[in-house]
C-alpha cells in the first residue's frame, strides 16, 4: 500500500483541471483531525435531515445498517464487514479521481473506490470532485441493495468493454452512469424519491430535484440517456426516473455494442431537451437555468 496523498483537481485560469490517481491506499483513520470529523458530522446531520421524505427507503435503511452516524468518520474496515456479508462488495481507499479504465476494473470486480480524504470546512456546500463524504455517504449505502449492487458491477464490466471500443462508446456509457448512479430518481408509491449519490450528498440539489418546477423529469430510457448531455457546474436540467432497480438491471443485460454503433451517427441531445418520444413526468419551466456548456 502507498502512503496516502490528497489528490485534488487543479484550479487554473481555464477552470478546474482533473488530476488523476491510480493507487489503492489504507485509510489513515488515526490521522483524521478534529476538523475532519466535524466536517463529517456537520454534513451527515444536515443531509439526514434533508433526506427525510426525499431519499428512497433503501438508501436510508442501508445507511442505518452500516451504523453510519455523525459521531466520527466511519472506518472502511468496519463498513466492509457489513458490505462483504451483504452483497460481496468491498470499499477500497483511493487518493482521488481515477482514470476510467482503473475505475471500471474496480467496479467489475465489486470494489468501490472511496477517496480517503474529506473536504475542507469552506467546501461544505460544493466540491468539484468526489471526496470521502460523497463516496461514503452518497454511494456506499446503495451497494447493500442486491439488485443495484449487481447493476453497478454490470456497469463496470460494460465500461471495460466500452473503453476498448473508443471514446464514443465511453461517452454513451458515462452518460448512463451520470443519470442513474449519480443523479437518478425512482418512482415509489409515496412519490418520486432520490437514489443518485450526487443528489443525496448535496443539500441544495436534494430539494431542487424533487420540488423545483425548473427541471424536466423524464421516464428512464436507455438510449435516450446515452444521447443526453449533462451539466457538471450547475444543478441538472433533466432527471431520469426509473420505475424500480430491476429496470436498471434489465436494461444492462443486452450487449451494448450494437447500441453504440446505432448511436454513433445520431446527434446528442442538450441537457435541457424534451423529445417527442419522451415519457414526460414533468416538463420543466427552465426558470433559473444557467447558460453554460453541456458535457
């Protein structure tokens, strides 16, 4: 194992430039400062309160199964005892954002990378990259759901293949991850609920995605999502809604190679678009949308 480093994006006059890490590291739990634990506690308490009636039942219940609390930053080894017994996954400590091929290989082998470091107090409301809070609080609870855990592994296996096929296939697959694992909504008998980690770890977007009239909310459609650009610097302009986690698994079973070939020459949709064939749950008003480039 390497000595843990804190690998963060670099701020330049052209914005943040991604900096990648590759190694697996031990969680230096004894080295966390009082401030680190206080940041975890502040974010944990705030998000648990915000997510009442907003996050899906599976997320909240699984977080409790892990015994996560505001008392201290969780230890990876303690979480892994629960996670391995539950779905065969494990957490591995990393120093920061991983290159695509490394990330896919971890997922394909039921390993979920978690940045060992946590954001600074002045970054409570926004961070441009995944940190320990985003990864642990946002991602790990859903990995105790057997169907969702299988979906994430299937995604990793698909990513290994897409990486070999080239950048177009990789972009199609990246959009699927973005609009499901990171920013997905699910329809439940109680109404729309959040399961995407990028939302559950954000106070503002947890409220906006469900209660604002601004964004579009559209029924899940695999190829539609693969053609849809997204926002990295603002709240999403469109959210895709699944009917259940099995829908994700069923959509992932077919070989995506012919889908990539079919989509290669088709234009991408803007993040704000509503298309004629969409199952529109709500067409957004667009109020407050910031004019910035889609990815």
